[in-house]
C-alpha cells in the first residue's frame, strides 16, 4: 500500500472525506454528506484494489471536485446552492482537486517504485 502515491492519497483523502461527510450530516447538509460519503467509499475501495484503480479514482475525484468547485463559485449565495457550499467548502474542494489530479496524472504509473 505504501509503495504507491496514488494508493496513499486515495486512502488518506477517502478517510478524510468520510469524516467530512459525517460532519456534514450533523450540520444539516444531507446532499453534501451523501456526496462525500460516496466519494470516500469509492476512494477507499479503489486504494485497496490496487494502483490502477487508485489512479483512476484520483483522476475522477479530482475532476469532480474541480467541476463542483467551479460551479460552487457561481452558486454560493444563491437559491440554487442546494448543497449549501460555503467559502471553506470551496477552498477544500479546490485543494482536494489539486492533490487528486497532481497525484493521479503526475505520479508514476508502473508498479515498481
């Protein structure tokens, strides 16, 4: 597990997103909670399955967070903000997108370290 940056990032951020999803449940944001809990489960499973699946999961998650972050920039403060995104959520989305995409696209793709 520790030989691949893709697996480490998928597992670490998956666990972190799971915690944030639970926090979102308690703050009354069920859509955001569901999104983060589903992403967390997918990332953790992908990390356990192997390097190729973790790399793909990092690329997909990074792209999704980037799209959601950009959409959130236009939705914050409007009635269309159904996930109740705030400034802190936006920063977290862009930070997570940067890490996921940097590792998913930039880390070595072979099995040997």
